[in-house]
């Protein structure tokens, strides 16, 4: 799949591995995705689990790393409560996706 110059491989459904791996020339972007079902579970535990997944994928010092979540207040609050030092040290961003598919990236 290609999006804004990024070629991506997406692990659909029960496929193991990185949820989304995108490449644009020499650039690489790893994204772990949390879906709407995370609201049915404890959002805080789901958020921490998603962070753990992306941290386990960090094997490329030059890659970008993100988590993707529904653009909902509980997930925005959890992201805002994550200390800035932690975000900057691991160079991670959050991608918030609204129901129309608009993506907002926050560092």
C-alpha cells in the first residue's frame, strides 16, 4: 500500500510482527496499532501494552516509531500523561485517527 510517498506493509488480522512498516527511500517508519476494541478493555492497560509492543520493535536507530490509536479523549489523556522525557528519549510519537480517517501526529 502506498500513502503520501510511503510504501507500507501491513500485518492484517492475526499476522504476527510489526503492524505497519513503511518505507520512503532510506527512511523507515514502524507503527503499532491499537483499535477501537481497546475501549472495551481497560484503556490504560491497552495503552501500556501498545507502548511495550513498539518498544520491543526498536532495533533500528534511524527509524521512526509511533503508536496509532483512535482519536478519543481517553487515549489523548494517556498520551499527554506520558512524560515528555520518555517520549523524547525513545523518539516515539502518537498517531490519532478519527472515524473519517484523518490522522494527527503528536510528539
